[in-house]
């Protein structure tokens, strides 16, 4: 664990500003964007954006206009970084297999427009409801109501088209992938029917989609009423979750407890007990992710108070980020997101993980709890108490993914 985040006051070189840190990030109520870097020696260098570093951006969620720079790096602990902006095989259910020639990749002609705000970081793949797997080596179609766990053999680069498939309470782990690299799952609906009084200990041993594959991609999946929504297991690295709709999940919406590189983009996590997890189990002493990065961009994440809680009163939640407390989890990159919390968490916090490097820009937190927002945040976050910001962003997301 780094010692830097224990420093409580640091001097801004060349200015008279003093920032205070206390196991977290400094808070600024201003929407001005700056670039900060914290040196191992504890000094903060702050660079205000001038006319060439600012741009006038429109917030699609609120309809307001404000000025931002293209990126911001906030660091807590350690040295800082600043981000610039096949053959046939058995399938359960109804499936058909088609060998295909790799189609040409048609990159978007321009950077996609976000319903949240003007993009700050570089675009990550295609966005919108039409996103699908690029250059598949082979294609497998899965359709209809599935009656058992889906755990197929896979070939490298394979595309599994599951937009017509639905798994309804078929298994505690209904869709599970292992083996070949470059797998892409396109679509699929995974629905749990667990009663509202199901204990948290039961949910803790369920997960809708899990995978061990390197370079795994999931596009356009819908998941509801399980413990974990998506689990990146041992071996999963450089994964991408795109256009996912997750709801009413009683543990982690996304678990990355083996600490790999990963991207969540253009997704709606509308009901999480805990938002994102990167904390290995007590028995896992070998997973290492401090050189990796987990990026979340153009996404919406809401904590939903659940009747089944890990501890504390019900209904309750955990925090947005459940990160390893020994410093070995991935760094964070957060751009163009909206987070929502309705109450204080039973455990964890509503702040960013202490001791970790976080690059960020153009994020909003919708706070519907009592009093002031409970945790300090960097200036790349803006806190609002207007629920309409969330509601409009969710409506826009659904509109773009109507197909």
C-alpha cells in the first residue's frame, strides 16, 4: 500500500491553492476541468486549461452548456498518470452454426454522440443498439427458450448470436464461457426469478454471465435478478462489455475480482447492490492488476437498495466501487458517466477507491439521499440532486437501443 494518500495537505506548485486529501480525492464544487498530477514526493502540479484546452460542451442529460478540458487525471497514492483524451458442435436449445468470411470493418465516420455529454476520451468501439461483433471467424446462432446452462466449446474469434435466446432461471450460473480467445457474445436475455426474500448468501453464489476468455466481448445483453451480473474470471483480460442492460442485481453488477484490463462502454446498470468490484477473495493471493486499467465510459450506474443485504439494515446497498484495499486492483478511467445513489451505503462508500490512480472527465452523480453528498470527489465529477438528469439519460439510452 502506498503511503502517499496519507498526506493530508499538499502544495500546488506555482499557485497559492492548497488541497486537502484524507484517504480520498479532493473535492471541488466547480465544473472547471483541470489536469493534476501528484508526484511520489507529495507535490501537486495543477495546470488550468486555457482557451486551447477548453471546449464548450452540451450536457445531453441536462440540456446545459459548460466548459471542459479534454481530460483530467486525479491520483491518490503512488505515481500519477494522465489519460489522453469452426465446425458444428452441440448447443443447448435451438442453435445453428454458419462458417463465415470475415467481413470488412467499417469504423464510425465520427466519434459517437453520447446522451450524457460530449465525449472526453477516445471512442471505444461502436455504440448504439446496432453494435455487433466485428470480423468473426465463425458464427453460431442460439435462439429460443434455453433449458440448461449454456457452456459451449468455442473456437478463437467466434461470434455467438444470441439476440433471440432467453435463459430464465435455468441455473445459478446460466451462461458460462471458457477456452478460446476473442469470443464475442451478441445479445441474449438472462432472467432470474429469485423471490424478494432470497438471502444474500444465496445470491452471492450466483452469476448470470461469466467468462475466462481473453479478449472477450459482450454486446447488447440483458440481465436481471441474479447475484452478480457479469463476472470476469481467472484468465479473462482485455474484455469489453458494450451496450449491456443490467437491472436488479443483488451483489456486483460487474465483478472483475481477478483484476484484468477491461472496458464497460455505452451500458445501463440500472439497479446494482454494488456497482463495480475489483477485490479478490481472501484466498486469492496471486491475482495482480496494479498495471491494468478498468475503463467505464458513456454509461449509467445506479445503486438500488435491496432487501437482501450483506450487512446492515434492509433495504440497503454497498458502494459504487469495491476495490482491493492492498493496492493491487486496476487503475480506473471514468469518462462521460452518470452515477445515481438514493441513500448512504451500508458498507463501502460513495467515493472513488482510496489509494488508486483515477483518470476522469465529465461525470455526474445524481444524489437523492439526505443532506450533502457524503464523500469528496475530484472536479471531473459534478453532483446534482435533480432526478431528471438520471431519468432523461435512461430514456435516451433506451431510445438508442430500441432495436
